[in-house]
C-alpha cells in the first residue's frame, strides 16, 4: 500500500460525505466500545493488569536484544529458522526466497498487519505466486482491491450489499451463480471457496500477536480458525513479526492475552488462541515441514532509542481508534496508510516520514480517550504532541502556522501582556456575539467556522474570575 497520508484532509472530507461509511462507523460504539466497557466493569483487576502489562513490556524493551536472541535460540532448538530484516524490502526478499526454495506456487495468509506494513501481497503476486487472504475481512478486501480500514475489523467500512456484489462478481467463475444476501450464506460461500485454497497452499503465512522468548513459541489470536489452518495445513510456515512482539515468558503472554481481546472486541478471549513452536515433529499428526520466522525492524530500533519508545508497547488491540472521535467520523482509509487512528498517527510519521504524514499528528483533539482505554497505558497524546513539536522544529509545517505559533508563544510567555490582551478581547467578542451567542465566521479561524460555529465568550476570563475568588477569600 502506497502512503497517501499527505492527503488526509481531502480523504477525511470525502469520508464525511459517505453515508455507508458513516453508518458502519456508528457500529463501533454499539459493538467494540460497549463490549470493552462491559469487560472492564466485569474484571475488578483490570487496572492492576494494565499496570503489570506496562511494567512487563517496559522491562522487555529495556532488554529487547537479550530476549530476541533467547527467542531465536529456542526457535532453532525446536527445528525452525529465524531470519532478520532491517527494512520492508529485506523482509520481502527473505519471504520470496523461502517460497522459491520450497518450489511453492500458492500462499495462504492469515491476518497480519506486519504483512500489510511490508507490502508482502504485492511482492508475492508480482513474483508469480497465487496469494489468498484467509481472514474473511481481509479476503473481502482482497477481492475489492482495498486496504484494511481497521486493524482488528479490516472490512468494517463495507456494507452487506457491497460484500454480496463482490462475491457475486468474483465467485461466478468458481461455479457460484446466485447472488446471496443473507449473512450466514455469504460466510458459508466464502468458507467453501477458502477450503480449497487451504488444501492447495504450499506456504502458509501468519503474523504474531506475541513471540515468547522462553519457549520460542508464536501466538496468534483469531475468531475464525483461519490462522490455525494457515499454519498447520501447508508444508511451509512463515511467521512475519515485528521485533517488539517478543515477551519473556508464557506467563507474561497469558497476562497480556487477558487484556487483548477485552480491549479489542469486548470478548474475554478470542475463539482461537494458537501457540506454534517449530515445525512438525515425528509424533505430530499435522503441521508444517519447515518453520520460518522473519523478524522485522522497520524503524523500531530508532523508536527504541527515542521518546517514542512507549509506542512499542502497543499490542494492536485497536481500542484507541475505537474510542477516537476523529477515527469514528472519518474511518481508517482517511489516514492513508496501514495504521489508522491514534496509534497510526504516531507510527505512520515514523515509518513513512513526518514530511509525508505530517497531517496525522495534528488530526487529534488531544481529548485523551485513547490513553484512558489503552490496555498498556501508552501516552498517545504526549507522543502526538512530541511529533507536532518535531514537525515545528524541522519547519515541516506551513509558514503561517509557524508564525501563528511563534506569536502565541511570544505573548503567552508574558503573563501581564496576555492578561491585558485577553481582558480587552473578551468583552469585545462577548458584545459582538451577544445576539446569537455564536460566530459563524471568524478571521483566522476559517478552518473551524467552515464546519461549526464558534461559541461567543460569556462572562469574564478564567484569570479574572480566579483573582476575584482570591480577593473574596473563597
């Protein structure tokens, strides 16, 4: 997926005028948000788990090199192979080499955001391999040639009628002649198509929710069972994972799993939680003959040594975007790359460049809901403010924005001047807006008043009221 983040404003404007998308996004409140609230209320130790998760992940990041080497050693002991990739290009080349060495023709993929990050589907298809997404949402998007719009529910923006049209258009050549409209029937048709792909695949690819250093195991969570089939039926398994996915022990992974599904979908645990450790052994009834893990950096080492390190605690639950008022109105495609919402507004500028994705850190009201619900307590508003500061320092924002911020800072650093100017402006604005109580137009504030009114100030300034209270001894 080519980055399109520089067009965020235009993307967001278009999204606001798409009725189907707006209807789909409203389901976030009814589904994921309400489900997470129920789980939070039903688990008294939720906050204690968050605190422990933050501590474990901070410890892991402080010792990341040691735990990655331990994980590699355990994988090799189990009969697997570990490959290291600094960049997406290196990761793609490694995957293609493994597939060629295996004389593969077809690849079945379980849902994986790191796969989207490195653009593995385009690379495989460009090299002549047949690639099938096995997650239902990802399969729908593959047919529609669209990127995911949510990291947990990738096709949340699609309506049932749109999915019905996609299946009818693409499945007729496979012998399906009827346009189905019932949800269960559509799922059954997809399963019938995918069953053959699972059985025919030479290589199965999955991501990793967690990598366990203690055992060399890979953990994936799904609700469809497609991940299990993707890693047991093909003769070669490839796990693509970011280096920040490693955790020290099985106990640590179990603790994080208690937070993951509750925060993501409002489930106590996903329908399938699968631990894979190496290739098939002699007594095993199934499993791959070859087991490969591709560990991908892609700027994470740089983040590890910067103020953005807390972002590497992310367990990809999607809670931040589910509760984000901006994402809830414009959807994931507006953000223009793999990762949308608050977490994407931090990750995308790092991975594709702040010059390319400079709009994203500013596409935030800093209301703090994302930090409040994050299961591993990532201070997302602070990280976004830090990126805004970096953008200003690198002179990547507009000259007018730099001038306005400079003027504001000059006044704000002079309290008496600030009080004088606000004390003069407030009564004037209150008088001008007294009739309607709001302003529909305002000089230098057109970005606000084009889509909403600006409330007229009422009463005196906060500082004036505070001083008055002080004089009255209250």
